[in-house]
C-alpha cells in the first residue's frame, strides 16, 4: 500500500518537555521505532508538525530588530529541514542500509484572500500562564488563545491549495524511496498579484493535517494515518460517558460540532481524504501504528 503518516506534535515534543534538540531526538527515535516496520512493507510518506519549533524560532527572532527577524515562511522552511533531518537520520538508523530516504522542502500554495488571515487560530510556540500571555499581548501584539489550562500564541492558518513538489515526491516513491515532506503543512506561499507566476512567502503556518490530506489525495494514497497521542476520536470526551468511535462514515460527522482544538482539523482532514478517494483515513496513537494499518486500532473514517 501507499501510506501517508502524519506525525502529531507529540511525536517531536511532548507537553511540558523542554524545547531542546535532545528531547526532540528522543521523541523522534520513539516515533521512528513505530514507523520503521511499516516502511519495510509499504510505500511510505511521512509528514510532521512544527508548531512548537517554529514558535521558538519566532521568539528567538524577537531579539533582533524587526527588519532582521525571519518571517514565518522562512522559519517554516528552517524547521522542515531540521525536523526532516532528525526523522531521516533516525529512520535510517533503524532500516536496512539500502533503503533510501529523502527529505523534500515543500512549498504549499495558499489564497491571499483566505479568511484565516483575519482570524488567527494556529497555535505555535510554548505554552504560557495567563499572566505571561497577557504580557506578550501587551508587549509584542501577539494573539493568544486558551490551550487547556494554559495559553499559546496563534497565527493565521490558511487553507492549503497545492503542493508544489508533488511530482518529485511521486517520482521518489515510485523508486522505493521513503519521503519526508510537507513538514508543518509546508512552507506557505502565494502568487504575487500583478506579476506572472511570481511566488512569495506568507506570514502564516498551514495546518499539517489538512496539508497531509491534500498530499495523500494527490499522491493516490491507499491510507492516511493521522497519528496523535490518543487512541482515537471519542464521543462525549472528558465525561463519564466517553466512548471511542471505532468506525464512522464522513457523512455521519459534523466537523463543526467538534471542539476547535487539535481533533477538529484531524477529523476534517480525514473526512476530506475518505470522501475524495474512497479509501480510509485513521486517527489513532502512533504506538498503535502497526495495528492501525491492519484495521485493529484507531478511529477509521471511510
């Protein structure tokens, strides 16, 4: 099968952990231990989040003058390269030497008129207390939203329209290469108005799950796995009556009824893939990846 596995942020940095390379390497190693057996049996594309990493780089940029700090598209490219390197290295350490891997810097087109630019919702960077969040809003003009008991900075997250590197990604897959791409949803870009096909970067972060769904559809994937830190989608989550959903059709889901947190974009992405392709998408725990592929774990949408 051709499988796209989208790694959630927990695969790289778990809540409360320091944002250090050592912590990220340890988590990437754990993620790759789950992915490696799948890579031996199937065509594989790996995507990943980058919210904590790009947010940290943005904070570091605050030490520079405004005209010296890197914009979010450049920070997205930097994290795509650094995280892709760690995944590629760790997978390479676990797989036979002859199995080839490649990390592709991926640009994703967005629409200049996307309403998301007027309504920032994508969390980036570390979590803050309410007092810290209020200070950042006052000092730096950040937009913040609650994240559980804490707060996080949020930025615009426009809809992904096109993956520019689709053809080289497909070419590598057809030749047996494991491809790591579309990290953080890809580098947000758009065509500059009034110029003939002139791409420019965008101050935004694209949702990784929606970009992974688009990528999986365009590649003709047989399965999309949205790996996270819970074992599926639950009804009545957080109540005594909560129940994991084993299987559901896209038509039975009202995405707008889901909480606006991390599960809504995952379910939305899964529904888009399943509806467009007729193939299933599964939301589940990364540690259950082998069972997910066999149909024995996670919430299967399709």
